């Protein structure tokens, strides 16, 4: 594996931005402010920010590569390889593909969930980002419980989320546009879809016990769990009581505040920050961040959003850049239990990105190093140097 030496950049170290060099060996950061190794590839980061790679706990933009239009499918391996290129080109070095296994046929069916898991496992060695499996379990999908428990015991699931979209599904049946999109996604006729929803809703009384059994299976396997779209403080308390300590997209401030007071991680979508609000009309993420009610930002459905959101928070004066960057690097690492990444420090994975921040609201990604490998670079002639003289760290005002 190539040794790399980065110097001259404004580097995020210990919560501060300073000028420092980084030496990379065997996929890890081996030293800070050391002499350049004789065999190292030199990268001149002058004028650039040197930041920890982005960690995305919840990204489902890959679904667009699988089904760019309703009923138009592409092979799973093709979709994952293209999604990997998109993720790394936006600075994401650890990606949790949020895969929904629903009671629906089609895009979110059992078959697709199995194919995705198998494809991720097979393709991992050739993907640039550290690619992991985030299973979004629709809680009314009771027939999936036994198989999910088996996957948990085998260590095949990296994050398990509990989703309940049944109420919104039933509500959407009265809205023709939403209904049509939903039915098209499943490939069923209107009559078949209505009959399926009726059969699933009739099993509502079995859902709480299934959640409890799956939560226990995840605890036994030491797998982190999330609850999705909690809408009341009591709902958050109930999930926390079962060891589900990550609140994903709480829909109102009261629920987010309960999560914060309970010491839970709180995930919001980075697109919410970039767009200035939720596309559903729910909680405004930047307000939650300002109130200390958000600890993690995820790409959600748009891979460029995390990078853009961190710089927008800094430009808007909501958070200084080091704290904004924590939301997309160190905090998601802590939430997922990944102690080897999220910050730039000796012994940590060499997941590093170089960013041109000349235009604060339009940061430009210049280079990405993932596990010590240079996987993306622009301006090659300017960055690669045959010799680099090391410098000592100097605080940047």
C-alpha cells in the first residue's frame, strides 16, 4: 500500500484547524508533523482544508441507481459500483447503505434486500468507500423477523433501524399522486395493493412483540439500532428502554428534546440543512442543531448534502466549521461504534479529504484518501509533488 505524505494544508486536529502534515502508512495515519518518508507520495495541500472523511449512517440514494424510473431495474452490482463512485466523489469514505425491507414487493422487497446484502458482501473488496449494510426493517413486515434475527447473529447487519410507515401508507391511499407512485414501485395493480395493505394492517397487534424480539437479538449481537421518525417523547422513551439509542429523523422538537435529555444520538438529514428545511414540512434541522438537538447529519437521499451542509452551517454562523464537521465525521463514528475513524490522529484509519473552500457555500472536493488509498483526485499536477519539505504546526487564526 502506498505511503502518502500530506503537507501545507489547514488540518482539522483536536477540534481546531491548524497547519500540520500527515504521514500515512499501511492504511493508517502513522504520524502528525513528522518528516516525509523516503518512499512517500507527496501531496501539497497548500490553500486547502484537510479533513476527516465523511461517515454516512443513512444513505439511500443508491436506490435511484437500482430503479431510476418506476419499473426500470438495473443490476444490483452496477448500481452499487456507481453509487460508490458518487459517494467517494462527495467525500464519503464510510457509507451505510440504508436498505429498506418492507412488506411490499418490488424495490423494497425481500428479494431485493437479500440481493443487496449479498452484493455488498461480494463487492466490498473492490469498493473505494468502506461499505456497510444498514437494514431498515418495516415493523409490519412480520414474516421477515426470523431471517433478520439470523443475519444479526451472523454479523451481516451493521445497523438495524425500526421503521413504521403504515400510517403514512394508509393516508397516502387517499392522495392520487402519492398512491400512484407507491403502487408503481411495487408493480401491483391498485386492487392487489389495496388487498395487500388490508392483510398487513390486520396483524398490527403482533408488531410490538416482534420489535422487542428483534431489539433483543440486536443487543445480543452488539449491533447498534435506530428508531425512525419518532413522533412523540413517549415513543422515543419506549424505544430507548429496548436499547435503541439512536433517534433517526424525530419529527418534532419535543421528541428530539426527549432524545437529547436521554443521551441518545439524534440523526437528521443533511439535505434538510442545505435546502433550508424538510421536504416533508417537518422539523428544520438547522434549528435543531442550533438548539443542541442534533448530533449526526446523514446524506439521506442526496450524497453531496453532507459536505454542503457542514459548510452552510459555518457560513450561516450556526456552528464553527470544526463543530459542524463533527456532525458528519466523529459523531457518526461514535454512534456506529467505529472507534478507528472520524478524526485525524495517529493510529486511525487514513480516511482523509482535501477541500477547496474558496467559495464557502460551494466547497470543492479536491482529493479523497480512503483507508490510505488515493481514490479520487482533481488538479493532479498541482497536488502531487516529487519532494515536500515538512513544516511544524502553526495555529491558524
